[in-house]
């Protein structure tokens, strides 16, 4: 599995619009067969900072995700909301093992 953390800094006046667009994208993303999780978290001491935690079944699934209409809508909707360019970091799963993420159950 591939775990991606996307760090986002949003303009303060655009926080609610960003939240709305990102939650909709996350809901749609969870319908993709290659996505195990798609979490949206907001920093407690700075509401303008978010982390998207995306868990993919394979290294090819992020490419497929970026080809979806809902991703394109999200990307275009939030592009002007960023206070700085978003960054992402890729990780390999360590614990729980893949079965702990529901992989053995066809989830």
C-alpha cells in the first residue's frame, strides 16, 4: 500500500469553502476501488492548515485518482484557495499490515 500525506495551507478567508470542496472530494474518492482511506484533518492551533491522508492499494492508484472527474473538480475549485503550494509526502505502510486496513476482506 501507498500512504500519501498532502499538506495544505489555505487562505484564512477560504477555509470553509476549502473544507466543503475537500470533504466532497474525499467522499467521492472513497468510492474508487483503489482507495482504502481518504482522511481530511485540520490543525487545531491553525485552522488554515490541513492534511489529507490518502491510502492507496497500489502505486498506480494515485494516477487513476487524478484522472477522475471529482479530483479535477476539486483541483480546479481549490487552486485559488491556497496560501502556498500544497506539498505531498509518500510513505510505505508499516503497521498495521495490509490486512489491518481491510485489504483481506475486499474492502
